[in-house]
């Protein structure tokens, strides 16, 4: 196995880098989205802000969310303008996304 320093590692495209990520899914979601609470939101910023594309609008104005492929960046929580619609916490120990670079 080669010993590389960070500056010597070859550059990777985002898609290639994400292909090396491992998602250790916890039995309990670390993000809970109140899809009903989202109905009053005029911007639905979480849909465009989520880099993993995990927020999907429903035909009745709500939001569907799936946490299993979450990058744990917290962007959805930061852009949410409907107080309490998104509850975010770190995943339980041993769960979550693991980024690998070799």
C-alpha cells in the first residue's frame, strides 16, 4: 500500500469521491422532517440546498425525506425557515457517512 500525503493525492471528481463513501445507516434517523410543517414553507430551500438530493416535494405541498444517504452536512437545518420543521442531530456512534480516500 502506498503512503501518500494529502497534497500528493490525485484530484477526484465529486461523483468519484462520493463513490468511496460508506453509509452506515442507523436504525433511528438523525434527521426528522415534519413534512406537514413544510406545507407552509414558501421557499422549500431544503430541496435545492441538500447536496444529496434527499428532499422531494409532494403534490400536496409537503416534503418527503430519506436520511439513509445523508452527508450529515446540516445544510437543510440551516436553510429551513419553518421553525421546528427539521430536527437534526449527529448520528449515533458507529453510524453515519464514512468518507474514504486511498
